[in-house]
């Protein structure tokens, strides 16, 4: 759908790929933020003598909601979304540019190997014609 409407069936441009990837990064980091909050709180209390969250991940999530309300599971969501979005932009730029460089290098190597193959064929033909003479 995105490809048909923006690039009219052609391969996506780098900026189009980056926009789509950034949107996905933002949405996914917001959706998974509650899991990250629970994980971070459980990890932070590891090694302490008195545990605040004794019932595991589900118990910790329920306790956070009970003590702080549902917004407690969204603690730090804005920062996480911003961090993941910036990281996604950097990742996609590096990926796209690396692919361009690798395509150029591969094309050069492929062209050089074809030229070497042709010169070997010509040398074999020359040698065979010389033997006949």
C-alpha cells in the first residue's frame, strides 16, 4: 500500500523507508513500554534483601497499577519512544547507505570476474588455433 501510493510501484526511496521504519519503531516502543517498566523494576530490586515485587512479572505489573495507576506502566514512555525513534533513524540510514556501497562493490567484482572469464576464453581459443597451425 505504502509502496504503491508513494513510489508508484517502484522501490522505496531511502527517506520513505526511514519514515515507515521510524513510525514502526515509535509505535512498537510505546506498546512494549509497560513490559520494559516491569522488567526494569524487577531488575533494579534484584539482590536486595526485602523484595517489593515478590510475585514475579505479573504480580509486579498488578502492584504497579494498584500503587500508581495504569499510567505507572507508561513511566518513561516519551523518552523511550524518542530514543527508539532516533536509534531507528540512525540504523536505517546506515543500513541503506551500506547496502548501496555493497551493491556497487558487488557489481564491480562481478564485472571484473566476467572480464577475466572472457579473457581466459579468448586465450584458450588462441592457444587452440595456434596448435592447429
